[in-house]
């Protein structure tokens, strides 16, 4: 397991077998002040390997500035285009701001994504979340014109379409704590998803809550080999 630094995104691999790719690649994106090593320390890697032996894990640490300068989607797409050819499926996941990165890559439409695992997702600043709430939720909200650098509104518009069309691809699993600071946005999203895709734990924006949610999502067996 050796980290690499292509595209200024730090990559750390946890492979099922070093000599053969698994059918599925899961790329996990950390949130702010989370490192790849934290996924090991909090048993995310061990839990995945114990429950899903058809999955290779790639933890991708982008520089926080890539979110601020709007380049995160492009950089992720470039990295994923190089990483995915050996795999039959690509899944993206993330915690907090990392979940936004996963959604930006999926919403871009340039990389086929088979599944999304979103923990305590940050999907927009309070202003856009309040706007969606005032409209009565994602189905009745109208995103309006979307500026080229407005990734959050683009993600919310993509989620609106996902909910309205009752899309089953990519598979989307959502988990959040009931006192998480981003819970209002997660509740809005959960309101448009089937209950089986939503996982709620008592807790806030912290590792114990995320670990409990990770166990619930993995126990739901989201990965399907094709």
C-alpha cells in the first residue's frame, strides 16, 4: 500500500489482491481535516474488507483549495479516468465535504458512476438549503440559471432530477446523524429517497456516528457484482 500524488490528489490504495483488480472500485473522499489514515484508524477499511470482498478501495485526498477554486470536479474526473479502466464498476463515497466531491463527479456526467455512498454530506451552503426548504423540497424547487462555477447548485439540481425521475442508477445510499450540523440538507434529500436508501443514527458530525452509519450501509449490502 503506497500513496501516490497524481494530479495533486493524494491516493492511498487498499486492494483486495495486489495482483488482480476486484470487480468494483470504491473511491472515498475525506472531509475537511480528515486524512486517509483516519479511515484505517476508525475501522472503515477493515469493515469494508470484512463485508465486501469484491471491492478495491482507493482513498483520494484532494487539496481543500480545489473545492474553493472550483477545480475539484475536473481534477477528480481526470484521476478517475485513469483509475477505472481495470474495473467493471465505479462507486464514489465521501464524508461531509468529500460527499460533495463525489456528487460533483457524478453530476458532471463524464465518468460513469454506479453508486454513491454519502455520509453526513455537505451539499450546499445554508442559503441554497434554505431556498430548497422554502420551495417545499427538491421536487418543487427550481434551480434557475446555474453559473459555471456554482458547483453546489449544480449538485442540488442533479439531486432534484435524481429524485424526480426515481432514478435507480447510480445507487445512492445516504447516512447522517440526527444532530449533525448538515442534517437539514440530509433530511431534504432523504425526503425524496426510498427509506431503504436512508440511514439515520443518533449523533452529530463525528467519527462515532459515521462509523455506526458505515456499518449500517455496508450491512445493507449495496455492492452488486455484474
